[in-house]
């Protein structure tokens, strides 16, 4: 996980996994593959909220 995506990971509260590259003993972080489901779930709830607002305003 690069520093450029850390704000997104923090904003959406993704779980992070820590790994260690054995030859150099360097640690790195990643997000699980199922994190995309969290993104789509958030997008779906925001879409429904906006649809409801439009329905009651119109």
C-alpha cells in the first residue's frame, strides 16, 4: 500500500495487513482483496441516500 492511498484507507476504515519481506526484514502494509466490497457498499448506501433526498425534494 503506497502513501498515496493511505488517506483513502483511513477515510473508509479499511483493515490493513502487515507483512514482512524476509530477505530485507522490511515491513509493508496491504489491504485485503475484499476491501472493494466495502467501497461498493459505501457507494451503494450513498446512492440510496441521494435517491431518497431527490424523491422527497421533487
